[in-house]
C-alpha cells in the first residue's frame, strides 16, 4: 500500500470506530435532501444507509462519494450495478486513493443489506443528477 492509502485506511478506520463507539445515528437523518422513495426496498435501503453508510458518504470521509453531489456519482452510475455491489461488499481502493471498506466497515451487514444501501445511494444520486439537467 502507498503511504496515502495507509493514511486513508487509518482515517476510515478511525471514522468507523467513532461511529461504533458513539453510535451511527444520523445527524442528518431528518434532512429532506434524503429522499423518501416509495419502494419498500428503497425505504429499507435508506434506513441501512443512514445507519451504516451516511457517516462517511455524507461527509466525504476517505473521499467517499456523496449521493447528493452529482459529479461524485455520474461516472459511478454509468457502471454496471454489479460492480458497485462488489466494491461495497468486498471493499475497494480507487485510482485516486479513495477507499471503500468492505461492507462499509459493518461486517454484520448481509450482502443483500449492502445491495439495498447501494440501491438507495444510486437512486438518490440519479435523483440529484436529474435535477441538474
């Protein structure tokens, strides 16, 4: 690993530790920017995302893409969804030294739960991308 990847890994591990110690209750969970989609799977995905993903993705921890920022997601949603699932489930180091820990650092999440959270992020990102058009 490069020095910057080690640094990113340490920051991400620290952020996850803080979330686990102090709870991962969303600071922004009442934020109207987090769309309430009508689909049961997206509602479930939103709840998983708020509990396990928002702590990094809403604040750019380890250069994580924020689904409210279209430029963060335009190139990601052009990929096959299975690639996004794989990165979220197994972890991923991006070419720009961004880092996604496996299951967002929450090993208790099942593959299906991770996929639901990814589906919510993608739906949210697409919503905001469409708002720009």
